[in-house]
């Protein structure tokens, strides 16, 4: 069980996200949204969609700061909901000419390719290896469910890559990308510096000397312009997620949907104990 918390005094909200993994079953996410003024519990939300959307959105924000001229080819590792959100977010930034997807299960990658081609309006092809999906692509997103210390993506395949987004692994014992993916990058952007402790690939990159402080940046620093993005070469973005991202989407959902007829209200779930 992991619990995250964030508050935004300017917006007037705070939120917790609790999620737990049951072996053989999967993960469940619950987001609880509170009003700061009086602490009222406003909503309890299924956090799965929030988690998937904010992960895709973070890569989209990073992509806005990493210019790629002309038509773009994209490589996707993974065929689940996270991979879909990655490709959809990237398609909102770049003019994508084509994409290739790899996941270990052939049927899953074929369904992904067919559905995303129809949804996004450009050809998405299913390929038989991670290398085939990655090599020669200008933008690559890894959203695998790899539960191994053996990397899925290797830096030697990123020789023509401008932006590499790694979002699938958030555990220190696993690696989605090898050290070279980050060692060859001119800038390594993280949504939080906590990513170094949380992800196996960044832990190994730091240990090997491939992640010096001089080429680290947070997504906030890049967006604010306090750290400039190189105009050429590889930029790597590693996302492990933050509670503030969850809060931002929870607030947006509540403001869009919270007053609609038929949406359950939550105030009775957390009664007030007066001082």
C-alpha cells in the first residue's frame, strides 16, 4: 500500500491517492479530494484513469519543450492503457507520420495498432521486437510492465531519437531502460528528483556516473525556463508520477463533473468533529 498527498493553496484543494498491488490480481487506485477551506471531503474517485491521464500528460508537457522538426516517427513499448495515453499525448504535440508498437503478446500489440490507427488517424504498425519498435524513431515512449532487472530498451537503439520517455517502471529493483539511454542523453528530465531513488534505471545510471547533476532537470525547471533544453541530441524524460499531478486532474474532474445530476456526492463519508 502506498499513499501520496498534495495540496494547492491557490486552487483551494488537497488530495490523497492510495494504491495497492495484490499479486495475481493487479493494482487499485483511490483518490480522495478535499476542500482546504473547511476540510470537507468533496469526492472519492477511481484513480486509475487519473493516473493514466496524468502520466501521459507529463510526457506531453515534456514533449512541448523538445522540438522535433517536420513529420515524426514514434516508437511505443507496451500496449496497455499507459502506452495508449503516451501515444495520444505525443500526437497532441507532434505531427506524427507513423508509429510502431511492441509488446510481448502479439494479440495485444495487434489490437493496439488497429485501434490507435483508427483513433489517431495515422498508421500504427505492430512489430515483433522492442528494437524494431525503437530503432530509427525520433520519439520513443516506454510504458511496459517489465518486472525484471533486464532492460527492455537499449541506448544503442536510440541513435536517431530526440525524445525518450520512460514511464513504465517505478520500482528500484526493476529496469525498463539501460544505463546508456540516460548516459547518452544531453539532458535527463524527471517529474521529480525522487525518481532517482524510485526507479531502478536512474539508480543504476547515477551509480555508474551516467547521471551527473549537471545534466539533471525537473519538469518544473524545464517548463519555467530555468534550465534550457538542448536544441539537438537526445533528451530523456523519466516519470514516476507525483501527487500534485494527481491533484490537478482530480480537481479538473471534480469541477467538470461534480455538479452534474446523478454524480454521487461524498460529504457524508467524512463527518466533522468540531474543535
